[in-house]
């Protein structure tokens, strides 16, 4: 029988009562997934004062632009008139690039790899050939290109395509060796086919292989050059339908290119050779060279080299021709990097590349193949880069790339997005970063300059920050949907370089990339910048315009604490309040220690993972290291990676946490204020202290299993892991922990139990430096990056985890990944016994001794969220004070009170007091984010210090005072609540009224999934809560009522990369790393979606096609065939007929109507429109013909019946009727 829930009845009565008229929920009743008023809410007057202006009409999800290098590139094309470049990828994507700001992303629905791209030069169209043997025609005359037509080949595989300049007939070569012809306008296959057995000689018994090259002769458009893989080249006469000549070579052919006069062509072969052929003597090559082969004696064949994959033969009017090719290096130079060779006369230049060459194109002055080409640049598409070489200078410099193609220079490990930041920051960062740019680029303008782009209506500045695996930080200007590099910071410069053989001694816990960035915190107003790395360190940077040389200050913090293996003595054997003095030494193991020295024993202790430079370091203008904080090894156990980070420039305090606990550091006085395990954060504010615990012997540490893992685990395929994650979410076991599992708990060291009176001294870190080892070592277990006890992992099976299971669990990546189901499950199973009033208000005061024991029995509780703000530390406080909100992986929220010196001068000398306030709030699932609103509904930003240059000599001479901006609203003298605290976990969101700590609203966001990223953002001058779930949903809720505004199934999570890099920002902006090399930006603003067309660049601009050069009378007379070649007459349906329908299938594209409208201004558009009109007229004529034929049939039938009737009554008299 279903259990009756009386609380839901109360929820319904409360939501429907007149006093809660503006509860902000359309679905009252407390159902999951809907905002509802908490039953204990008593602030009805406060709710009515806030008028929420946001509605669902303000929100819509839309992709805006994609930045970065195209992932897995496969093809390249260039329009020499429009000057735009197209790149095809192995994922079916096409990136079209023009001048800076003109960047378009297209995607084939099938996802098949792009094999080849062909521009319809100066027509605003593009043909793509994909690996599923389909041709697509893209319309580029609209800002978002669309497919007009598709042609799917059913029986043959496409290998090569060629579209002659100003032609509407596309030549398509296939794997079987046949050549088909497609009409570009109608995308219908012509009946004209060049079969492979007709092209080769009848005496040839072997198949020539796939078609690898197709091109028409520059001298005669009626001649087609067909290259086959096995070395056969056929010069085909299209009119007579026969081969004029055939060329045979022993080595396989990879590419062919014509001389502009049409009398010679050059082939590249698989043995590293280049052959030049003359049409007058096709029996043997006119010239054969192996450019990188060793010279041999006469009569002996030159040494073979690696295949030359592509060659281009370009002529110049006033100099020797250019021969440019990729590959062809000698086999004995196996270690040499991929190269591009440029042969100009007798000079041979080899350009070595950092990555394998995918494709290259030579940019020429003219689009006509029968004129001097005059090459001026080479576009080289590499596997992970795009470079353009300047051919007009003898040293062949490269152009400076204006596109953000180097996002992936080192793998991206984290991102941060700041919209509507201070406008002067972009200029300041650019002026600093431009001084460190590389030199030696070509002085000429970027040659890919097509398209048009305007700034648009969006004017607020945006900055994107990316953290990388090599420890570098990049600042990007992301204003107006562009991306430009501003400034690069290398965090690895504060550490000593690791010598060969030292890595395993000092940094065993990180397999690779010990400087990888995990978390970023930036305050744009104060310009304080803070990062945490994979090697358990935190670096605080301050911005300065002046160069300095100084020593780097560092602190080492011991933060290693076990909550497992607790043995509680009998109550009668231990006093309830133990002697404080006897516990002082043991507490030192949890407090911060500075300048510690590594122990010389086998077991590592007090050793940081990295060594900070001890000598003075020159710091250029920009961000300069202020303080380095490192977690150290404790009794052979490595420090856990940092899972949360927060900085307050106004307070001068940085806080960070991990699986073990929380550390608070004063970066003004360079002292550790607090270093405590999460368990002790509860206990330090509990008036009823628990009994001391007895220690046990140390457990040997296994060096092969570490909690921290290298960057190699950042980007694996996580489909199986995600499936497992969902199973653990939906298959929770509510059964109690078996007794035998309680016996399996290993002991831990005894910790100090302190009275409340002694607590402030403890947090000041004034205890003498006494180093004491913990009494026990445990092998930390990991579930998705979080430490959990074997007990919590084996609740269902009743078994203890084996070492194999531990190593299996340890495969999860470093830090706090978004998958924290084990902690969520544990949180759901914990029952915190409180009073009825506390349950109603969902808050906990200091008296919670009975709840501590349940936490003891559970897994380690990681610190997952931190937030500084001016708020009410305790229930019913009358004034606001500096507070630190701490969220844990078990859904608990603790408020820590910060006692700062009142006078500004005393801040540099007087101590800062840090004391847990005893306030506890709880949510379902790990806490993700905090925020605060005033009683009018305005978002309260944390206080900050106004930036001033710390190294400015003029300012230092004056009286130096810190200028603070406190954004907190003034507290009214009226009795009542004054703030809203918004807290979001991976399962639900809650809004608390402060200082009463009443839960006003609660919204169960998801039951079957979990939230990966959540943030409180400003949208149209109002605040809202944005969430991204593991099931791909993006959800937005209004504040403070938590009414759902948007719920869209945007992107199923298929990769850890998306989860680690997805972030929301103000003004409806968001981004994530869609591939290892690309950043996808999106908007959830309806206004920006409506204005997006105005912000995007135009790919096509009307440009007149350059006129062909006058060849002159003698050249026209003796240079070649002067007769015109009508392809329509030869390939049209009237003469060639239609191809078999089973050979290819025509598929109309979704952009057909838009394509016709967009192409109305060009020649191709006119032809397309005329073709459509002709088809419509033909249909009407056909209908008229059918009607006429029907009338003629009726007339004949009527005449026949009339004739038969006449014959019947012809001989009868009138009286016989």
C-alpha cells in the first residue's frame, strides 16, 4: 500500500492559501522538478516585495559560433575570387573562414567524413563529397549555409571530384575507375559515363585502379585528363568519346598538375619521384627526378624515397616556376618531421612542420588555368594547425594567423567565461600581451580576406580564460562572437624545472603534466587571479604594469586527515571533556606549517609535489606571483587534489578544499589561518564533544595507487563510465550498513578535542611548529575523483573492497569531476536526527552532537564549493559580517565567520580570526554553488578591493590605503530578514532567508540525473539560476522563487571534456569544449538569438569575376584549339540521356527555397530560377497535353457511338420507329 504523505497535503494548502499568492510556482504541491514554497516559510510579506521580471519569453537556446582549429581535418578548398577558405573534417563538419570575424560552421547530418571540397568560384556555393558516397551542394549566400541538393551514389564509391572554372558540370571519379558527370544546377546525373574499360587499351588485362585525378586541359576544355592509381594516365576526348593518348608508369600515382599552357603535366609517385610528361611524346617521361633521393652512378636507378602525396606546378611570368610538394623524404631520415618542399629554379627549400600534413593549396593571382598562375602563398593544413607561407619573399616567412587556431597548443583542462567585464581590461591585457608575441612573421596582409563582418549591436566586453595541461593560462577577447588572444601566463615559471630522474622522486603522484591547471578564480574588478593545479598547489597572482625581480613567497600546508577506521571507547572510560593541553601536539598535524623540510626516511613526509624557485625571479609586466601554497605529503600519502577554490580581494583571504578538509590562508600576511579536516569543522562548533579515539598501527602505503592521476585520464571515452554513473544513481541501496562492515573500519589517529574558548587560538596558527606523524595510513579509495570509504562502497554486497577494486576505482581522473554519485547516495542515506522545528526550517544550530556520529560512519566529505560574502553568520544575527560559505559533497553547508581588523592599517599586522559559526544547512547531493540576494531581489556581489598597481613607485610614496567596495546593501533597522541565500547542489536548489535561516523555496531539479554545472547569473538586470545536467538538459530558474523558465534537452553528455569545461556567464552566454581543439559558444538569451543574424559575417560578397587575359592573335592561332566547347550539348539529357536511377539518388536539401532566393543575384541563380520556371511550364504543358488527349479520346468514342447509331437506323423507315 502506498504510504500517505501528509507533508504534500500541507504543501498544497500552503501554496493555495491567500498568503502565498506570489510563491512563484505554477505547480504547487512540492512535486519533484517544480518550485515550491517550503512548509516552514513564514516570510510571506518578504516574498510579495520582490517582483520578478524574467519570464520564459526571455530564454531560448541557440549555438552562436565555434572557435578553434577544426578537429580531425581532412579536406581543403579556396575560392580565389571571394578569397574564402573551407576546411572539411572527419566528423562531417565544414569550417568556412574569411577575414577576421567571418567564421562559419556547418555540419553534415550524417556525420560522414568530408573527402573533398570544391568551390563554385565566385558563385557563392560549395560542393562537398563525403565518405558515405554523397555529394552535397551548399548555398553560401546566406549567413548560415544550407544544403540545396544531395546526390547519393548507391553502387560506386566516390574517390575524386573536379569542377572546371565557370562550368556547371562536375566530374566524379569512382573507386571502380569510372567517371560520371553531374549537373550542378539540378544535381542530376548525366547519361554520359567514361567507363574504365573504354579508357584503357583493350590489350590491358588488369584494372587500372580507382580514379585519383580528374582535370580538363587548360588548352582545350574538350579534353579530360584521367589519372588512375596504378600509374595509368588517359587523355580523353569528350566529343569523340575516345582516348587521344595514354601514359603508363611503373609507380603508383598520387597527384597530377598541369602546366598552364596545357602541353605538359607533372605527376607525383609513391617512390618519391616526380615525372614531367609531354603530350607530344607520351611514350616515356620528359623528365624524372627524385628531389630528396641520393644521387647514384650513371645507369643505376636513384634510391626510392617516401611517397610524394601531392604536387602543384605553378608558373610565373617573370621567374622560374614553383614546384611545391609534400612528402618525398628519404627513408633513412625516419626521425625527420613532416615537410613541405618548395622548388624554385635551382633552389630547394624544405619547410619542416610540427604536425603531419593533411592537405595544401597554392594561392594564385588568377582563377583561369590557362594563364600564368603567379603564386603568392601556400595554405598548409596540418593535423593540428593551419599555416600560410608567403611565397613572395625568398625566406618564405609565414603569415600571422588571425584566427584562434592555437587553443589546443596544450590540451585545455578548464575554462572560465566572464561577460560584461570592466571595459578597460581588454586594452590592458592586450597591451601587455602584445609585447610577448613572436617575431618574424610576413609583413603582408593575411591573404584569406573574403566576406564581410560588422560589430553588430552587442558591445559589452567578454573575456574567456582557458587553463592548459602545461600550466599555461590564456586570456581571450571574446567580444562580439569573435576570439582573439590577449595575454598568456605561464604558471610553471614559479617552479623549478625537473631534472631527468627527479620526477619520480618529487612528483610520483602525477604521471604526466604536473603543472596542469584544474581550477581558475578571477576577480576582474580587483584583478586578483588565482589558480590551482593538479599537483595540489594554489598560486595567487596580482596584476602590475611594472617589471619586478623578487623572491617568490611560498607556504606549505598539511591537510591530510582520515575519518575512517574510528573506534570509539566505552563512554565510562573517557571523560566527556578531555584535557585541552594533552591534545595540543596532535592538532598540529592539521594546521598549516611553513618552510618544512622533507624527512630523510623512506616514508615521505612534509614534501611538496613541486619545488618553488628559491632564487629571485624576474617577473615581466602582467600577472606576477604573490604567493604559492602547496599541500604536502603526510606519512607517505600524497596530498589530495584541490576540489574547490575561492578568493576574496577585500578580505585578503584565499580558501581551498579537497577530500580531506579545508584550508584558509591570509595572502596579505602570508599566514595559514585554518587547516582542518571536514569532520573537525563540525566538531569544532559542537558543544558536546565526542570521546577521543584510540590509535592503531600504521598501515603500509602502496606507492602504486595514488589519489591523484595525470592528465592522460582527462579525455578518455567515458560512455561506459557514464552508463555506470546512471546505474549508481538509480540503484541506490537503502539498507543499513551491516555489522561486519563496521568491524572492517580501520583506525585513525586521535584528534584534539577543544573547548569553544580555545578555538580562536587554534585557527590563528600560533602553535609552535611541532611535526607529529599521523598514527595510521590508509589507501584512499576513489569514486569519480572523491575519496570514499570501503563501507560506503560495499553497502549492497556486504564485502570489503579488494585491492583490485581499489585500483579499478582509482582510474578516475584528478580533482573533482562532475560525477559524484557515491557521495549523493551517501547523503540520501544519512539521517540527521533533529527537532521538528529544525526539520521544518531545514537548518541546524550548534546543538547537533547526535548528527556527528552518522557522518563519522560515512565516507570522507570533500569540500565542493566555497563562497565569500557579507552575510549573517548565525541565526537571528542583527548585523552582517564577513562570512565564508562552505559546501560539501554530502550536501552540508557550513558558515564560517571571519573576524577582520577594523582599521585598515591594522590589517597588515593584526591577526584574522576564523571560527565556524555553528550554522548548518543541508541539501540533497553535493553542493555546487552559492549566491546571495538582497531583500529587493538584487544580486549581491562579493566585496572587492579596487585595483591599484602594487609596484607603482609614485603611489607607494603616498599613504597607501586599501580601497574596498562593499556591494552589500545596508541593513534596515526593521525587524525581519534582509537576505536570500541561494544554494544549489547536484540534485536540488534551495533559497534560504537570512538571518532566520528559513527555507523559503526548494526545487528538486532532477531525480534520475545530476547537475554538472550551476551558476547564478545576471540576465536583463535580473538574477536567475542556470544548470547543466548530465543528461544533457539545460535548465534555468528564476530567483528567488525558483520557477522553471527553461528546460531544453540540448546536448547528451558523451565526454568528460564537456563536463569539465561547461560554464555559464552573464547576459545569456555559455561555452564548453566541444572537441579537443574547439570551443563552442551558445546563448540562452532570446534577444541574442533574434539578433544573431546581424552579428554573423557574410560569406559571399558581390565581386565581378576578373576578365581573362587577351591571348593575342598568334597565340590564338597556334596555341591551341580556339573553338568553343558546349558541355550542355554533350552532357545534357537531349544527347546523353539520363543515368540509371539505381546508380544515384537525388535528395532535395532543406535549404532549397532559401538557396534559390539567396542566389537570385548571380548567374547561377538566374539559371536556377529559369530552370525551375521551365520545369513548372513543362508540368503545366504536360497537364494540358493529358487533358487534350482525354478530350480527343472522348471525341473519338462519341464519333464511334454516333456512327454505330447511324448504321443501326440507316435502313429503317420512319414508321418503323
